[in-house]
């Protein structure tokens, strides 16, 4: 990953959903967009990130009703960001340090410009690696 910047490997498509969105609606949006995460807002404020794993681990395991449970009630509220000009190695180190698989990417003004995932980094490092192949082939949701 030497030489690659986060901006070279990040996903630029960011979908925002309000915290009051129901789980079933969020899952539908994620499936249609073929993505594994959405950014959750409360008004104009960034509230956190919802991942496909959050839906499975936090909602399904708790037997939450997807038609009435809001994404705001299950999201990861700790927002971790990395600057888009950081290296891919720095992003990987941050993920390893925090035990996470995705990081929000911001510009120098801390405006959200993308999301970088472990799969994005694996695809750049070695598209033929097991993780790279899985990331490329597996559906997000």
C-alpha cells in the first residue's frame, strides 16, 4: 500500500439517512445501493455510522422489530475520521488500533468526502488476496 493515499482507495459514494429511519428502510437502501454502511444524521449533525454488521449483531440478535426500530437506536456513535491525504497504511493502522473495519474520510476542513473500508485497502494491496476477492465478490448486505 506504499504511496497510496486514502483518497485513492476510498468509496466516494456516501449515503446519509436520518436517525429516525427504520431498520427495514435502511437495509433496503443499503441493498439497492450495494453498500455495507450509511452515515446517520440527527438534523444537520453527524450522529454516527450504521453498518450491515450493526443490523445483524445489534438488531437481529436482540430480536428488534425492523419495522419500528430506528437506526439511531443501534448505530455506532463514535465517529472516527481520517484525513483524505493520509496514507493507506495510516488508515490500516487506525483500523487495527480501534478494532474497526471502516473509517469516515474527511478533507482538511473536516467535511466528509468518503468512507474507506478494510476491503478497499485489501483490494488496493492485493486484489487476488482472500480478503480482496471476498470484498469484490460478496454482497454488502
